[in-house]
C-alpha cells in the first residue's frame, strides 16, 4: 500500500462558490469521508483556515522575512487535503474523482514519499 495525498486547490471564485453553499458542501464532504473510512483508505483529512489569516516565511534573503498572507500572486490556494492509504495511484485518482468539489476547483494527487526514498548524506535519487 502507498500513501497518496489528495490536495484540494481552489481559487477565490471556487472558494466563494463553496461558501455560498457551505452547509450542503459540508454534508457531502462528511458522507464522502464516511465512505472512505468504511473502505479503510482514509488516514487523515483536514481543511485549512482562510489564507488571509496566514503568514509567509520567505527565505530569499538573510534573515528570513515574515509577511502576512496570502501569497503574492496566487491563482490557486491549497485549501485542505485527504491522506489515503491505497494500493495504486489509479485507486487514489478514483477517490479524487469522487470528491464533492465545486466546479472549477482542482485536486492534485501526489504520492507521499517513503522514508527510504529521502536522499541520505547528500545523495539524490531524483524523486523528491
């Protein structure tokens, strides 16, 4: 089994559409989470707070500079995630297609690297 993260990506427009029907969206998401739990694939699921309440730590200079969020010219915002334990990327994609998302939003499906895939002692395997 492999871990895959379904990363929820939205825009100001899709976030506004979501907020316009938040009760319905929360109910649909709750049903989706229950379905994943029954299937035994859900490891975690979290939504993120409004990006306007975030800060950005910029390491372009020395010392790092902290500024209020959101991030400059962001067109897509990371709004939350589902962490799944599934057999294949195709299975993760199948779950991603079933997420109750608003029209125009996107879900990035990304495999979580295993500990033995992280480069050790300066070596690089090109995976991260």
